[in-house]
C-alpha cells in the first residue's frame, strides 16, 4: 500500500465492502481538511476494481460551480469521455439510437394491445385506435427526433441511468459540499435504481462530523471515513520520493498548512511535464508565477492568441467547438485556420498554461491572473470575448452540436464580462423561452442577482426590469414559484399586472395569507370604469381561490369557486378557461365529480380551439387524473395520448407522462417491467418533492402488485419518514400510510399493519371520502372502478400547477 500505509483501516473497510458485494447501492462519505488526501485514498481503493467497475470522477467545484455546468451535463460529459475505453455508447450515439427512442413511444405502441384486450368492442375503441395511428404516423415522419418535452437535461439523466444500469459504476463526487439538495437527490436516485456506488468527498473543518451531513444522507446508512492528517513517518517517506532541491520546502509547507498534500500532488504532476518546466520550478508561489511568465514568453503569436482565447471563455470549451470558433474568426484575430488544435493544446498543457482533457480544455487560473495584470494582453482578451459573444449569438444558425442552455450560459458570461446589459437582457429573455436548466434554477437566480447588483449602479433601470420580469415569468410558467418570487422582488417599481402576479406567487408559496390579503385589497381598489376591470377582477378571484386552497381552506375555496362560476359576466373573458380549469382544484367532494368533469371538458375544448397547447395539456392531465380512478380508463388513455401528442412540440414535464402511463397500466391489471423502468426514470427526472413522493408510492405499488414484496419493502423505507412528516399534504400522507399498511399485511405483519391503519383512518383531508370510507370498512364498494378492487393505491400525477392566470389580459398602466 506504499504511502497509504497509515490509511490501511480505511482501505480495508472499503475492500471489505466490495468483497462482500455489499457495495452495490452503497454511499461512502469521506471527510477531512482540504488537501488531507481524501481523493487519493478513494482513488487508491478503486485501482483493484477497474476491471469490474466504471470509475466516474466529477469535481463539483472546478467542473460545476466555476463553469456553471448543471449536474446532468457534468455526468454526461464525464461518461461520454469514458465511452470509448469502457465500451459503452457516447451521448451523441445514445440520443439518436433507435432502441432508446423507441422506449419513449412505448406507451403509444402498447395501445394496440390495450385496445385488443380491454376496449374492443366499445365506443372508445375507434377513437383510441385513431389516436394511436396518428401517433405512429407522427413518429415515423419525425424519424429519430425526440419530443421537445424531453429536454436536454432529461436526456442526459436517462443516458446516465441507462449506462449505470448496464455497467457497474463508482461515481466519485469531489467537493460534494457544493452539491445542491436536488443534485444530491438525483445522485441517490441513480444509486438506488442502478446499484452503483457513490463516493462523496467533503472538504471540512476539524469540527466536522456526520451530524453536519445533508439531511438526505442522515436518513440513510453510509460508510463514513474520517481522513486525518498524514502521520510524520509516512509524510517523511512520501516527500522523500521528490527531488531533493524542493522536497524540504514542501515538507515544511506541509507542516505549516496542517497536512495539505495538494502542493505535493502538483509537484508530482509537474515532474511529468515537457519543455524542462521542472528545471525552473522550486514550488514557491512566486516561482510558479515566474514559470507561467517564462512559458508565455516562449509562445509564438498563434499559440499565445489561442491561450488568450481560452482565457476569454467561461470554463472549459470542447476541442471540436474550439476548432469551429477558430474557423469563425477574422484574419486580424491572429489565429490561422491551419493551426493544429490538438498539438497546440498538448504544448500549452505541457507548459502548465492550460488544463486539458480528451474532450475539452480551459486556461489555468494563474494564466488568467497574469493576463489581468498585463494591459496589452487584457485588451487582446477583451477582443476575444467579443468574438466569443458573436460566435455564441450565431451558433444556432451554424447547427453545431452544443446545447441551448450551454450556449445561453456562455453568451451570458461574455455579455457580463463586456458589461453589455442589452445583450444580457436579450439573452435572459431567450433563457426565459428555453431555460438554462429547469432542474437547477438557483444557478440562474444567483447569476441574475449578480447582474442586477451591477445594473443598480447604472441608469438602465429599464434593462433591470426587463431581465428580472422575463425570468420571473419563466419560473412562474415552469412551476418554480419561490424563484419567480425572488426575481419579481428585484424589480422597482413593480408594474400593475405584476403586482397581481406578486399576490399569485405569495399564494403559490408558503405565504398564502399574504397573497390572499393582497388580492382582496386589489379587488377593493378596482375602478369599474377601466376597460380591463372585469379581466382584473377575475384574475384576482383566481388568486384568492389559489390562496384558500393552498392554505387548506377547502370549504371556503369551494364556496368561492361556485359563487364565481355562476357569474355569467365572466364567460367571455380570456381567463374563463382558467376558471373552468380550477374546478379540479376547488371541487373536492364526491358529489362534485360530474360537475368537475363537465367544466374540465369545457375548458379542454376552449383551450384546444384557442391553440393554447400547454394549458390544454395541463387540463388533459387533470382529466386523466379524474377519469383514471373510474372505470372510464379508455377515455383517460385518450386524453393521455393527447398530452403525448402535444409533447412533440411543447415542453411537458416528462416525469408526469412516464408516471401516468405506468399508473394507467397498473389500473388495467398489467405489471409490465417497462412500467417499473418508466417509474424509475420518472423518479430520477422529477424535480418536485411531492411528485417524487407519489412516484415512490407508485414504485412500491408496482413491486407489491407484481408480488415482489422484498423489493417493495426496500422502496418503502423513505415513505415511513414521509408519513411522519406533518408538514406534507394530508392526502399524500394518507395514501402513503394506506399503501404501507397493505404492504405490511402482505408480509403478514399484522401488528404493524394495524398501527398504520389506525393512523391513516383518523386523517381527514375532506377529499375522496367515499373511497376512504370503503377502505375503513364503513361501506361496501359502490363503484366498478378498479381502484375499489385493488389492494394497493397507485396515484396519477397532475400538472405542476393548476393553470396560469392570464395576466396578459390586464394592461400595465404603471
């Protein structure tokens, strides 16, 4: 074990984990001071496992935070870089692979079997077959193209899931303290679904302990390794392997830094460099700067300009993209098209000027500092920043392979470096249409706050408002209400229509009472003589319903809705379809179902006629949820196909579609393994906490209905914690507890089952009372719905919110 002798206990624990095959699905947490040797320890443990495991190393700090890469993109890049040597397909191949694309039309292709088994002959059969044929024709015309609803981050995550399912993997995340909760949850889902092994590395102070880990890790069993400073005898042996002329200097710095081995790693790396770099290197920081200066002086004009171009770019740039960038440059840029990119990068890498991998390259931090201090070099870099900005602006027309969010991210960086606020505003408006990353909105908000802080010192208040309002609408439309509220509160003053949106965002978050008071006050202040007064009144009434419903004032929300829908004066307004749509939100009693279906069908007809595709899809999903629990499964399937068809051209949350197809199959009595895989994918792709709970319930139900009770019990572990969390919606907790009770009974654990029954049977959300009275044994089954016949209770997902309030119907008179 060489220099790892004093790490023997840790290595033996890791070796034991892998030897006993207990590693699959395991989470290993290594924590200790920065530079103490955590990465080296974990990498040493993987050396003997290279033939069995694919090793995927990601540094969340340098590869993620600094370059702005969302976790799905980071995983995809690392896996694609390993594809050739590991023998699996790259991401480029994956997204055009016929077999993979086929899995996402499985629901459409399976409808033929469903029709044959359950619909024929019936009044719905012709309609279902017609929808199925239309779907097939659409896909045949599109060939291998994916629906727009399956956005690039979804594709990346399913790519990672597919690779890890077929290839045992060790996923090593360095600087795990920079992971957001949603990112850590994605990694844990990947581990649970594929039996991969997760190494998490936390750089921590000496007072760090397991109690400081994120709650997601505190809830599960982890192998914890507290990595301490290297002992003196082992440190002496380690530094003796370096050249004498700076071994002593390093050894002294090791003591002064309380055990930081990063300078040792850097020295080892430098010894392998070309161009005699090591001869001028004596490990001190000022000598490193002199080394950089000397290397820069040796470069010819073309190589120096290439380095400055890399310094002008935000984070790593793909080699192929760099070549295309050079082709786009004018002659005065001083970078000839004939330059051999790979050879030039190798030379710069050997001179310690860049960090290069097989796929991409970026300039060294010390190079960037050197350019900052040199006025002439800084001016050249400024010119290259303008070139990069123009390049990314024109990129869609060039049809180069780069994702929309990556292009927007790079364009934002270039505009910010140039203090181009108009460019920032335009790019962020494009982000509002496309989205940098729907999974990681905090990154956008943080960036936006940084830009806003700059704009506050300018006179361009208009640009500030345009940027913040554009992002606010984007987040509102995609269901990120907290982030939308943060963006809106950056604007001063808030336009009139956006004041109403402010009340709606309060109603959508944890500040429902504040939203309720604002909406009621705005209604009292309305001037009936204004031309859009009636539109404003209806929008504010919708906000009041939203606030009442979200604060669990169900009866009040229902009464207010019925009183509003009876007012004929609203029937011709733009917001009227949204009012009809709110039936699903406010009419919760069993006696309301027929009226609710009537209003939803009417809303579907109006939005389809008005070509409001995403609203129509949302209403169709509500109809699926209403009909899917009855014996009208054929009609529910027709509406689900409508959503699938819309998803070809509009963004629909993919997790919702995958889940609802699987739930529909379960209510038909089908336990196909592809439905289980769809639910696993949905769990990975969903970013809504409540939706993830419901998907976990469905996975439990699938395994239980398939007779796989041991696997169902494993899936059930986090649901027990959910059931005890009083902050979670009562109805969701009741459904979770009921399914857990049935699982315990199936395993003949009657005492535990009875405890669960007594807990959920006392709950009363006011929803679905006929069904729950039946489950409590108070009534007999009064419906032919399959839900009353099944022991378990799968759950459909609705859209991520109840429908957009059409604020564009209101003029901005501010």
